[in-house]
């Protein structure tokens, strides 16, 4: 479910702890920290996080990820409508919780935070809040008002504040950046297999099941129409997909197929997301449905009539069942 408030809460995702209130952080033990948005938590990010947890174990400390919400670009730029994220905040936390990290601190990214000077960012934020043993960050990390702080400043102030500084190599950062771009492009082009390979897991999203025009049930393929509540969440390009989908109250995912597009055979007016769950006939209106997208079956197409569409749906279902092992 969407995270609606980030004030005065601490959410435990065993064994990882997530902290939303930076005024109430615990006294971390020999904290080894890294900082970033980690959108996608993809294979490139996991190289950095593996180093984080490894270093924390070596020094007998705790691994701490510092991340931000909302996305910093929403605060420091005017390109709000251009933001399309691979993960919602809750999805990102779920993925991070699977990586043996001890703590994630979700920092409210406000105008006041963005206007900290670079020195204040280091002394009043990093040192005061985390008392870090080690900071792991990229050579191109910029922070503070007007992004005036950099790796060299962190390095210069390390001795005064008593932390160690480790640089994430340039080639790793470039791999992360290139992977993030390629994943977004692949998803928008319906190249789901390529995106999943770069992510290291099947791309997924959640939506609330809402009422549609109920044409699917009249042709033997009832669908759950989904409303995505987070406007920043990236949705794959139009097409027909083989998916696993899990209703909120279920303890397992079900096989199915999904259509994203304008339904040209029916009306072609609005872009919709519809999921047909195989061998399933329960009422799940107003419930959350999480969809894991595994394979792209075909592009959307306008058929001459509904019988022609149904014939193609038979083929789509057979192909989906064959692909979803």
C-alpha cells in the first residue's frame, strides 16, 4: 500500500529497520553509510550495497542507507512532470529489506534541507545524525545548497570529524547510471525481458482494482482494471504481457496476462491497465493487486470484431501459460 505519511514513524522490516523521523534516530554502532535514491535497486546498486554490508561486518558496525523522499528533483527543479520512477518508496524499501541492510533512513527532502550549506550538510546532518565510522559515496557526489559540496570536501573534513571515506569507482557509477537509463527505456519500449535482466528481478507495480466497462466478463476473460495511485511510478509501454499477480489478501501469486493500452477493438479512448487472472473468479474490487511482469507477448492490435479478439486471447493465454513456469 502507498506510504502516505513519513512523520514520527519507524517501520520494522525484519531484519532491516526503516526510520522516517531524523530527529529520533538511534545511536548507530560504528555506522557505515551510503547515500542515494537507489531507484530500481537494480544489479548496479546491489554492487554498492554488497560493499556496504561487507564493510559494516568488517568493522563490527551497522550498515545504513540514507535515502530521500520525495525525490530531490521535485524540490530543486521544476521538472516535476518528467519524473518517472522505477519504484515507489514502499517498493524500494521492500527490495532493500531483502539485502541484509541494517537500517534505512528516509530523509524528508524539503526546501530547508536542500538549502543546507555543504559544511552544514556534513557537520549537522551526516556527522550529527549518524556519527559515521565510514562513508561510502561516489567521486561525483554533490550535496548542499547549489550542490556546492563534493567528494573532495568530504575528504578534506574526514580527519576533523573522525570518519573514513571510501570512493565508489567511476566505472561502477557509470554502470549504475547507464543501467537505470536502459531499464526505463526498455520498460517504455515494452522490452520487459531486457529490463528484468538489468533489474535482477521481474519489474512489478501495484494498483487498486476499480470498476471498468465489464466487457471482458462477457467474452470469457474477466479483467481487473487497475488504478495506479502514485503518478510518478513508471508503467511499461502498451502491449500484452504474461504476468504473475497477487491480490493483497493472497499468500501467493497467480498466473495471468495483462493488457496495457487503449483497447482499440473496444473504444480506444483511454489508456487502461487490465489483468486477467487464470482460474480465478473472486471479487477483488477496491483491493490492492501487485503485478510482476515477466514477458511481453505482443503489441496491442485492433481486431475486426470481438470474436477475432477472443480467438487471439486464447492464443495469448496459451502462450502465457507456457512462459510462466
